[in-house]
């Protein structure tokens, strides 16, 4: 009888669901950060290219 062993199938399922939700949240957060960075880079490039004219 381990101290952190799940007591039932329901507990196992809940833990799995929680883990997958955390994973999805982490992926979406990284994706949003990547989009924000890419947008910033593109805007900076456009600003640089439009400079002289």
C-alpha cells in the first residue's frame, strides 16, 4: 500500500485527464508566445524595410 498510489480507476483517470489538460495548456501557451514573437519580428521588419522611402 503506497502513499501516493491511486486508490481506484477513477483516480487514475482523473490524474490522466489533469495531466493531458496541463499538457494542452502548456502547448497553447507556447504557441501563443511563438505567435506573439513572430508578430513582433514581422512588424519590426516591416518598419525597417519602410524606413528610407
